[in-house]
C-alpha cells in the first residue's frame, strides 16, 4: 500500500515526502501568426525566461517577469491581453517549454 501511495505522489508532482517536485520551464515569447505575418521569436529570444513550476503543473501569468518587456521594449508594441492566467506546459519535450504568443 505504501508503495502505491508513494508512486501516486511522484506521478502527481510530489516526492515521497509529499513535497512538490519543481521543474524549470522555459518561457518563449512569440509574435502571433496571422494572414499577413509569420510567427516570430520576439527579440530573437532576448526576452525568454525560465520559471519554476510544480512538475506537471501550469505556468501562472504572474510568474512572467519579462512579459511587459517583450510587449514594449522589442521595438514593436505587442499586447498580452490574450495570455491566459494559467498556461499549459509542453512537458513531453526535452526541456519543458511554454510559448507565449503576443499579438500586435
């Protein structure tokens, strides 16, 4: 029984002592693609950042410390009003990643 409980804890983002297992997640800022523009890595990645998230969890918008800079300091004004409060992480990739798409 204890083994089953421990395994369930690991799968849910906790270690055997029930502490959350944290993971670094890369956050990339991209221009949203539309009929006239291709998607573009804003600032060639200059505004990308790494945030710590409970493994298996989501990135919260308030964790995005470079969102404002990506919107206003790249030479083009972007808007973040479509960015959700919680963002899904691509956990299946070698480096867990979130791509934030900003619109003009």
